[in-house]
């Protein structure tokens, strides 16, 4: 009499395992599909924006330092997308590089504006210093784990 419950339990466990495997496979497919779609959208938008900025510089007839730094920001975003494509890891250091470059652009704009005070310059320069220190801490903390931080021999 104990045979039918054991068979039923075994069948239910197999069914549950099969449902979980199927749900996990569909979930992974949907998440990976979203990642690829989002990465293509971000990459395409970055290229589109960089090309637009470049043609805008051509129309003006010259490129200012802020324009060149904006192109570097696009380059870093593109590199970050490429690294995420290859490794599925988001390098936080690139986000810090982008933030530092963006603050550099702000610093140039503040320096060019006549109505800004020296306090504004110090605040932005201090923010760049804080980001630089954060980057230094990240590099030392990840030295053991991240092969890209180690010097090549």
C-alpha cells in the first residue's frame, strides 16, 4: 500500500524538476535577449550621437575642447558596451572615467563663463579628486582579481 504514494511523489518531483528547468531556460533566454537588445540600442545610440557631434563640429568649422571630451565620453561608453558584450561584467572603472571626463567638460564651461565664481571651480575640481581617489581604491582592491590591472611582463 505504500507503493502508490512513493510513485506519485517521484512523479511529482520529476514534474517539478522539469518545470523548473523549463522556467529557468526561458528566464535565461529572456534576460539574455533583453541584455543583447539593450546593448545594441546603447551601442547604436552612442555611435549615432558621436557621428552627430562630429558633423556638428564640421559645421562649426572647429572643435572645442569640450567637443573633443564629449567624443572621449562616447568612446568610453562604446568601450564599456564592448567589454560587457565580451565578459558580461560591467567595469565600474569606465563609469568613473566617464564621470571624470564629464566633470572636466563642466570645468571647462565654468572656466569659460564670466559669471561663475572660484567656488564653483573648486567644487568640480574636488569632485574630480574624489573620483580619482575612488578609482585608485578600486584598482588596489581589484588588483588580486582583475588581470587587466596587473602590469604585463
